[in-house]
C-alpha cells in the first residue's frame, strides 16, 4: 500500500549540550495511506510533543533526526514543484480561529488568496462561485458570510471559514491542531461533524491533534497516544479508548469526567508526581516515575512497541510476552478502513 505521508524515525531535540537538551519527539515512525482516507487522532497532555509534530509535518521546521516524506520525496529537500504540490495537497487548521485573519480585510480575502495563488478560477464570478461552494460545504451561508469582517463573525463561524479555505484546494490531507479547543462547547460537535463529513464525502485524510480523548473517540478511526515525545499506545480508537492497555492511557481515560453520581472526580490517584520533559540519553521508560506497575526493567531500558492485537500496539513491559512492532512503525497497528466501511 503506497503512502501519502511518511514519518521516518523523527526525533526533535531542543537546546544545546551546554545548557541542556530536551527531547520533544523521540524516534517516531508512521505513515498515512495514499489509497484510503483515514482519520487519525494524536493525543497527549501538554508537553507531549503534539504541536512540535504538527510543525514538522507541515514543513515549518526540520527534525533533528529522521525525515518526513510526501509522496516519496523528502519534504525538506523537495524541489520547487514538489513543494507547491505539497502546499496545495496538505492543509492546516489551527487552534485560534481569529489569528489567521487580518482584521483590516473582509473574510473574502482569506478565501481569495489561495484561489489566486493556485489559479483555481478565472474571473470574479468563477471565484465567487468557488467561495460559495466551499462555504456551503462547511455549513455556512455565503450570503451571510461574505462581505463581513472577522470581528462580525462568531468563533465557530471563523473556524469553519478556515476549514472552507482548506477545502478550496481539494487537499489530500488536513492537519488539524486543536481545532475546537477555543470554540464554544455548543459548536464543537458541529465543527467536528463537518471535519468527519469532509473525510467521508471528499476522501480527505485527517491528522487530528488534541488533548481531548472524548472528541478523539467521536471522530477518529485510529489514535496515537504520546507521552513526553514517545508513543505510549496506538491503534484502532475503539480498542484503545474502551480497553486501554498502557498505564498512561488508562490514566488519561480515567480522567474523563462521566455523568455518574457514584463516581467522584479525581478519585484516580497517581502515586508519583509528573517528571520533567525527556532528556537526551534517557535510557528507561519515561513513564516509570508515575507508573503504579513499575518494574526493575522499566528503569533500565526503553520498552519497545508490543503488538497486543492486530490493530493496536503498546510500549509497556507488561506486554512483553508478545511480538514487537516491526521497526517501530506504529502505522502497522492502524486499522485500515475501506471507502465502504
């Protein structure tokens, strides 16, 4: 199966040897299929490396070690034509639905720029038609949206316009970094439903970056759980959320508030405090100081990814009786969805 996007052994280190180095991402490998649209969530608490990964995948920064390949070409050494194809086919939706706007321009400007740059339409009438179609696809009325300034629209409307902008270019992949965290709770479901609809109706793959396990479960096919730059658990979202196998994932799932009067919020206790970010040369399980099941081996070596089922893998020595994932490529644990599923 050919890959649209490949992440190969990506490690990102910040700082220097004199003042200390921090590992934001540690030897991460996975791929997004070019044949079947998928919806993959990347989750973890603050500082787990989610946004650093998004910046690398979008080409905003180069990894310290490893590479990112798009359609077989190294993203950071691609030709001008390959870069232009990448910029058109891979789009981003960011957290803040206001910062992407220039307050001195009407919202039309945000949509007109990519149409002009990529020559998507000739003439004002054709441009207007494209804009209207994109806005309608994300649930907005063009006659109520175009011609207005950003401050005249709600946060939910502004975020859906950024989705419409991405849709204009008919992308193959959208990287959405916390797209609903700054939107009212009443609008989150609407925006997420729009993203899922684009995935199903337009065949667009999504990488959905979030700290919210609840929304990840609602919209995703697969999930990657990051802890301090490393993969703790990955696989089909249904299995990982309903039956978490890594102690860190269990902790995350247990922290989700439930409408259960018999369950008190915060009753799940972690024995050890949270530690600092991962350091270069740390040769042990990063979760060892917080894990209630820690063993001597956890303090001595880094656990590999163990394949505990066909569609999941866990980096924990509690599962060392099963085989490991080949070369650490976590996409081997993704459930592959056909267009008919």
